[in-house]
C-alpha cells in the first residue's frame, strides 16, 4: 500500500480549478483535490484553521495534527508513523 495525499479546499468562494492552480503554484505536488463547500470535512476532522495538516493512518486513526505550517522533517516523521 502506498500513500494518498488529499488537498482539501475549505474556501467556499474559490472553485476547484482555482484551488488546483494555487496548489500547483506553491509546489503542492501530486495530490487528490477536494472541495469542501459545505464544511463537512472541517466539521468531521475538527479543523480550526486554514493550512491545517492532518495525517491519518490506514486504520483511519489520526496520528498527527498541526494548525499551521508543518516542517518537512515533522511531516516526514508523521507520515512514516502512519505507514507503519
């Protein structure tokens, strides 16, 4: 099994095409794009701020959460933990 990264746009005024363009412009890489126009993801994952990073393992358990910019090293460690 590999790794899936989902980039969720929570800004209701920006369409999915705008979000994809933005994500690619900031070097976001190859991800699954999603639009949360009804705040379902925000509510389900209890997101408190834009730019949040949440890592979920294969069993669906949250193994990492950050409400601001996450450094590469911290994110790498969280992803490795999720994959084990």
